[in-house]
């Protein structure tokens, strides 16, 4: 289920984005990028509808996904 990011409390969205960008396996290349910068990049992707907040009803978890991954998650 897609959750409009605008429906989330500001602090909740901030924590979700911080969790997302600091997860193991998140690779931003050779150059180290500050967490705050990564969060703003993902926030901009949400605004441009390049990324989405997705709630998985089976696992009762929420994540941020790119457009294709979100479409697959919602349509499966």
C-alpha cells in the first residue's frame, strides 16, 4: 500500500528517511555523503514521485522504494 509521504508527521518522515539512508547495503559510491544530504536527496525523490513510502501489510513494515520497486510491491 502506498502511503502519501505528506500524510506522515514531519518527525516520523524524518526518522523513516534517516533509517532508510543508513541501512546496511545502501551504497552511494566512493565518496562519503553526510546523512542529512542523503535524507534531502530521498525527500526530493518523494516530492518528484521517483520514490514512495510503502506499507507492507504482511510484515506490517514501512519502507521507501523506487518507482519500479514500489509498483511491484503494490501489484503483487
